[in-house]
C-alpha cells in the first residue's frame, strides 16, 4: 500500500549535517568517518554489505524488500514503502538503486525524511559514504542531491574527491561529466569529457549532450 504523506519536517534539524561531516572527512582525505548520531549506527542484524561486491547477499533484499514495485515507488512489499527502502539501505548502505529510489521518494513527497524510514534522505547518503568512502557512484549521487538542495559548494567538493580518485578510469570521468552537466557545470563537464576521451571511453552520450547545449569544444591539440 502507499504511504501517507506526512508534513515536511523542519529543516533546522538537518542544516549543516553534511557540511559538518564533509569538513571532518576532508580533514582526513575523506577517509571513513563516524556518523553523526542522528544518522544512527551502521551495525545491522543483516549486513551491512557492500552493494558493489556482495551481490550474493542481495537475494533476501530483492525478494522481500527491494522489489520492482518498491523501486518504482508504487507500493511496499513487506510493509510500508519507506520501511522497505530503509531495510534495503540498512542491509546495503551503498545500494545505488535504493539510494536513487529514496532520493526520488523524498523529492516526490517534498519531505526531508520519508514516512516510515528511520533516517532522513540525507542521512542515508552519509551512511553510504561512512560505510564505503571509495564508492564514487554513491558520492556522485549525493552530489546531485546536494545540488538540488542548492548546496552547490558541498556538491562540488564531493565531485572533486571523485575526480582526484578516478585514476585512469574512463567510465568514472564520463559519469563525472554527466553529473557536472546535470548540476549546471558545463565547463567542468567538458573537461571531464575530454579526459574520458583521452582515456579511451567509447560512448558519445556526454559529448552529444554538450553539443546539444552548445558547450562542446574539441580538445586542444597536444604540443608538437
């Protein structure tokens, strides 16, 4: 069944939460950090597991909690929609698809914390990064969340961390460029696109979007 919409929570409880966490994280190159107490502990009866590597542990979550209906925000499986998303994200704090669904649900209801979830949407992102700071996908998703909340400087700090840790990963640079474009940073998107091409990324979606936005430029020729 659908959750009932609850009144939007006061934002004062959450203001500065990510900024505080980010400040602490940047002080140690975003190494694993203790969570703010408001976001609860990571310890869980099932898990926590890494969404990227512990795929064999996903079955119980996919069958009982993160079904297609839950992912598409249609209805809960074992109970309320918010509680099923919460279960998935407590078992797999960096579950990319569940994070995306939680973010969409919060946006759909225009609330900071969705009904029947234990934590705010922002807390689920902080939990994912406290659990696995090196998960660049979760970090880029959080950057989009922050940018949508008009917190661009924080978003850009997370994306800078992704860029610094990307190494020679062409796909990471491509994804980074797509995120930069989504949050209104076309010049940074262009730079990421050039790097992805330099590293041999075969796709053209990022270039095509930059061309459509009249922001594409060919890479400068290497010095002779």
